[in-house]
């Protein structure tokens, strides 16, 4: 589903942030991307989310190499993704409900049917956002905005969830509430790649771990020493 071969990444005037990364993610996988601040977690996830290209190397999603994919293919790949960027990016003037519903329109829905409305309401309820449902996003706290960003991604039942420190602004209760939602999405068929520097999550909820250190990646199958 995700295949990186010899991928390196650097930004203008900088040394390599990621160096010769080889990485495979199969349908149904759940993998953490861990590493210290500045290790390149967000850079890696932005590439998988098709927001940035590798400086060198090949990145394929759903069997399509991104460097040669047509714009039609890219659009259709993006509809299968649920991306939670580290910097959240809600539309400030839209309500919580509309920010989540917009994600379905962008996936191609023309109308939000009863089933979709129920799904949005369920996510709003699960994420403790009921009293914020009709509030514009600019009024939310950082933690609330982050939970809306998670709902916006999960409402699509995406084939691939790309979550960049999705619990970074949460207390313990909401952290486990979010992790529970990611686990449920995973057991319902979504593949999950989740960047975190939260050692407690990685140690309590054991999954495959991709550890980034000094630009290199090592994948640890079950026991993560991070
Ligand atoms: N757009 C950019 N331009 C220049 N440098 C960047 C850019 N994005 C990230 N970096 C640098 O790349 C390194 C890795 O950043 P990042 O991927 O955000 O790491 P992490 O998410 O693991 O904290 C950092 O040194 C950061 O300053
Ligand atoms: Mg980051």
C-alpha cells in the first residue's frame, strides 16, 4: 500500500533529514513512526500524504509511483487518505460540524446523507465536542481543534490514515479515546501510520515501530525500544 525505496529528503541549503529510507506498509498494518524532535517524522508523513515529494527515491501509494502518477490518479489517491497534519489546519470560519462534513465533500460526496450525518454526530459525541458542534473553528482550544482534525480524517473511513502526533495536545483521557478510535478504524480495515513521541502510547499499545534516528530508519516488529 505504501512503498518507499531509497527515499532521501532535504530542504534547501540543509543536510539530509531522511537518508535512504526503505519502507513498506501493507494493507491492514498499524505502524508508529517514532523519533525525537526534528528526526523527520512530519517530513516523512507529509510525503506519504502527497504534500511533498522525496528529494530522491521512489514513493508509491496503492501501487502508483507518485512521481509519474497523473493528476487524476493523484486526486483519487488523495480521496483514499485521511491525513491529520501536525499543524491541524481547520477552516477557521466554518463550524466544527462543517469542517468535518467538508472532508466528505472533498472525497466526492454531493450530499451528506442521513448515514453520513449520523457518522459525523457519532464522532462529535465520541470526541467530546457536542457543545462545540456549531461553534466556528477559530473559537476552539488547541486540543479541541486537534480532535476535530481527527474526526475530519476518520469520517471518510479512509483506506490509509496518516496521523502526525494526533494526541500531542490531549490530556490522558482524550489520548486513549483517540487511540481507541485509531484501533477501531484499523480493525475496520484502515491502514494506520501514526507519528508520536509519546513513549507511554508506544509501550502500552504495542505495534510495529519505525524508529527515525540520524536520518535512518529501523523497523522494529513488536518490541519498540524507543
Ligand atoms: N519546510 C521546511 N524547510 C526547511 N526545513 C524544514 C522544513 N520542514 C522541516 N524542516 C526541518 O527538517 C527537520 C525535520 O523536521 P520534522 O520533519 O518536522 O521533524 P519531526 O516531525 O520529527 O519533529 C527539522 O530540522 C526541521 O527544521
Ligand atoms: Mg513533527
